[in-house]
């Protein structure tokens, strides 16, 4: 029979509730730039989920689990930048406008204007000096990745993959200032706003922290999901994607990656696909990234896959999620873990 209006309303309410995502509370009053070695999962309230998750793994000090050194730039500095230039008022006016939820073209234009204002507003020189000093003293002045770490990503039911921006191989004080503002502004990317709206997230409660992390000169990179995505009855399989060079193309889904299923119990490897992209992304010696010829051949050898899976199995007990989504990079034969979050869809 045809559903009644009450039944339809009840179904729609259940669907909306299933999509609702509760954000971690945000402490916007703490200016401390905490190193990953001093960060735990509970620090999500100041440094966002990406940084807090990595901090939890880093402070566990597990043998064979490598995390690039880094530190968090807390929500405090994003909020300060927004208030200093009256950008918080612009956000409130935009969100309060009746056109925001109904007029897609208007919303797109307003978000573009807002992002431009955030990136063009000058960062406080004293703030930039403090952050850059930490890069020089604690990270050796090396090129760094400036990565988003909001309180609206890497959550159970909402991973936010690809919504916010990362700036790779940032070299120098001025470039750091540009990168920080770029990541802050990406909180208001159109795709990010649309996705948060679809999951019932209150934009007023979303804040941007930043993870500043030593840039690993990756020879290959990819994503591991700690289950067999093709056979959910397989309790021992790990799905691993990889590409030569830096991992942006894998994460952004621009190219077909190499993909295998690795069985942790017998070291068995099932090949799904092999990467055939002739181009890889690498660091430019002057900052930023460039393209070069990929070496070709197999990325996910049995030995590499085993080292990666062994490392992930060591830190999986630190998370309540049964299945993890892990980003990794390969430098020579060293595996580095650069992100870990609950897998959405498990």
C-alpha cells in the first residue's frame, strides 16, 4: 500500500537522524602550539581530530609505527584571525541570510567571497613569527605540510575526506602565512559546506585548527582500510591503495591506483590493480610540488604491505572504531603514518 503522510514523515526523520553528526566541543581559548608528542585524543577540543588522532598514536610510542614530527596550531588562531578582521561577522551574516539554504548560486558566490577575504586578510606578524619559530626550532626549518585539522572531519559517520585543503612542502615564513590562511579559508569550501549541511552539522560550531608536519619526501603513498572492502566476510584482509610519489592523487581520486588485498594471517596478496600512471608528484626544491616521471614497477610488494599492515594492527586498539581508514607514505623503505580515522561505511 501507499505510505501515509505520517509514515513518510517518520521515515524522513529517521533518515535525518541517521545522518546527524555530533561534533566534538571546541575550546577556542588555548593558544598553545602543542607538539604531537604532547597530544592525545582528548585534545581534539583544541587541535581538531586529525592532529589529535595522530598525537594519540605518536604518544603511544609503538615500535615500528612512524609518525612525522609536527605540532598543532589550535582553533584559537583561526578564531583570532576571523575576529581581528571582522570575518566572523561576515560568516554570521551569510549563515543568517534566508538565501543561504535555498539559493545555491548565491551561496556559492558568498562562500567564494568569504574565502578570498580570509586569505587576503593579513595574518598578525607576531602570530606568524611564533608559529614559524616553532617550525625552525622543532622541525628543523624543513619544508612542511600545512594540513587541515577541523572538528568536522575524521569522525564516526563523517570522515570529511577531501573537503578541506592541504598545502604541501611549505618553505619559508611568508609561504607559511599563506598556507595557514589557505587552510583556514578551506573550512568554507563549497563542497565542505554542502557536505556538512547534508549531515546536519551546524556551521557555527565548526572551527579550523592546523597540523604543521614535517614533509616526508614520499617515493609512494596511499590509503589502507583495515578490512576487505570486496568481501566483508573476510576478517583478515586489509585493502591497500598506492601510487608513486606524494599521495594527493590517491586521496583525491584523480587516478586509478595500485590496489591489493593483503591477508594478515598468511601474508597472502590478492592483486586488484597495478598503477600505470607515468607521472608522479614530488617536492620541488624551491617549495611546493612538481611532476616527474614515475619509476614504474610494483609499489605494494609483499614486504612493504606486511610492514604497513603490522604497524596499523599495532595502533588499531587505540581507537574505538572497528575499521580504520589510514593514510600512509613510503620514503625509501620506511613506512610513515600520516592520518588515521574511523572508516565510514564499515
